[in-house]
C-alpha cells in the first residue's frame, strides 16, 4: 500500500473514531449528570437565595505573626 | 540564554508557518481526480476554512507578539503604584485547598492588602479551616465571612460590598497567585481608563495527559487570545482565577450579575460597554487546578460554553451594532466566533472534507489537511510557549491536541450550544478538587 494512502487511512480512521468517542463521552456525561442526586438545598424546597446572612467574625489581634 | 531560546523558537514557528502555507497552496495543484463535484465543493470550502484558520492564527499571534514586545519594553516609573487592595476569595466546599490558597496570599510581594474569604454556605469544613487563619499578618489582614449559599457571583458581590479599598482582586478559592501577581497587575491602573486587568492563568496539576493538554490549551488557546485582545485594551473575559478591578468601575457596573453561568464574561462585557479599558498582564499569574478526568473536563466546558452563550445573548444588542462601542463589538464578534463558528468549522469541516475526499477517491487530501492543521498548531504552540517561557515539552502535545483534544472539546461545545438554544435546564456543576495546590 502506498505510504500516503496508509497515513491518510490512519488519520481518517482516527478522526472518525475520535468524533464517535467524543459524542459517546458527551452522552455518558449527560447521563451521569441526570442520575446525580439533587443538591440538599433544592430538596429542602429552596431556601431563598436573596436572603443572604453575613456573619462577621470578630478580628483576632495577632501582631505580625505568620501562619504555621 | 533566554533571548537565544526565544529567537530559536520564533524562527522555528515562522518556518512551520511557511511550511503550512506552502502545503496549503500545494494541495489544490496535487494530481488527483478532481472531476468529482463533491471534491470540488470540498476544495472550495476547505480553502475558505484554511484561509480563515490562517488569518485567525496570524492575527492572534501577531497582536500577541506586539503585546509581548510592548510589555517587555515598557519603562515603569521609579515610584511604584501600590494602593490598598482587597483580595476576594469566594469559597464553596473548598476545604481541601482553602488554607493553601490563603497561605499563598500572605506571601504576595505587595506592601498592604486585605484578604477577604467569603464562604458561600459550604457544607464541609471550608469556613472552619479558613477561620483558623483569620487575623493580622503585618502587611496583610485576613477576614472570613460566611453567607448562605447563593453562587460565586453573589459571594463576590458580598465581598465587593464589604471591601473598603479602591481596588479588588477577584480569584477562585482553588487558585494560587504568583508572588508578584498583585504588584505587576496594579501598575496598569496608573492609566485612569483601565477598569480591569486580566491575569495569566496556568494549570498547576500537570499530572496526566488531560491536564497537560489543558496546560497547553491555556497557553496556546486562552492566553494567546487574551494577549492579543490585551494589545487593543479589549480583553473579553477577565478570568475567574485572577482579575483585578477598579472598585468604582465594579460598583457602577452593578457588580456581578447572577443571570448567566459565565459571570466573569458578563461582567467584562459590562465594563467594556461602560467604556473601560481591559488589559492583560502575563506576569500576574494564577495557578489553577484543571479537571483531571474527561467527565470533569466536559462538565467545565459545558458550563463555560452555555455561560458564554448566555452572556452573548444578554449583550446581543451590541453584537449587531458596531457603532455602539467598537471595542465591545469586536469582543462580542470574537466571542461568537470562538464559541460557535470555530467549533462548528473544526468538527463539520473535518467531517465534510474527509467524506468528500473519500467519495472522490482521494484520501491523500485528508493527510495534507491534517498535516497543515497540525503544523499550524505546533507553530502556534512553539510561539506561545516561548513567549511565556514555559515548558518546551508541552509543544509535541500539539499533535494530540489537534487530533483528539480539540475535537472532544468542540463536540461538547456544540452540544452545549444546541442545549442553550433549546433552553435545556442546567446546574452549576461543581468540580471535585484534588487539593493539589
């Protein structure tokens, strides 16, 4: 077989297999996402996200120390 | 040594581009049977595709090179520009990485700054772990606040509201900044027209083939485009892992909106609309964890693509009106091209040409076609890897990048685009972190 033909066939087959695998991977990803359990917040009926509680911690004075 | 290395690689890149051009103009004259109508149509389509591809690469590489030269030759005033900055670290279930992220922030080369961690209602130990590091550390102060879960955009808005400094740096809880990131980025704000600085994102966990390919993609794809856009002061996405903003610009733009899954792209477009310049600083580096598995990669790209489509749709009035703001219009066109046209061309162009060449009994065209695209990618990889003084071992991966990675990602992008048009419901898709930072 001509070397050009051989290489062309390799390129073509690889490309088509990659496309098929890419589509398969995407469908598998979507299937896995669909089976994923819903987040806890959502199951509880949806805590309103616009109500944002902010807790400010009292600052601890640490003179120029560095973390461990 | 570095200069010689750069010249060598640039020369190699130019040579490769020349070879690619030669192949491109040789293909139509190759002796095969061109009586087949499919092959004739294919040649026309493919020649157009190659022209667009070459033009895309040349424009991006050339503008990127100009930005690189401009950055390297810029003379900074002796007096540094070092106003107070607040670093905002939104964190949701980042217990594996949050302490490492905070510790790295305490080592920044900058005289005075605040670190504000916003725990976005994590269900793990993120808040407790971050709170352990709360306090004063000389140049830096660490504060931690907690709020009910509402997403990254809301967490950042909370941080912007609590910040009391004229500039804020927004990052991800799973990212790490280079020591000089803040100092390099801040110098751009001497120009009062600059509203934001986009940093340089690098993949830190180069542990398997997927992450190494993403490392190359960040350099050759994302950063190359960002560098080119930076030259014209119109970066269209200030990346989530590192973006520095003038707080006033953020406030006037209304902060991050929560109606898209690409809040960083949306905010950037709002700033461009308001007339702010957005520049790129390649020395402001953020190291981020890239998805290590195919499924996580697809999840990330799905969210990115749909988010960008949502941002495009939101700003669609400017998409077809170049007279509103030219920089904004160019940015939107560029996003549209990269989000839809480029993946479409990559996947369907390849498929169409392959089948047309086979139908005409001339599979050798497929080889030429693939060789040309691979040459282009290798040339672009050499050029961009050299400019960032990155690991040269990434360059050979350009072959696999063209062959497998781009196709896999582009197929996912096309599906995501179709789902966005069909309004398919989606979730945020939190990635699992391995805690490698």
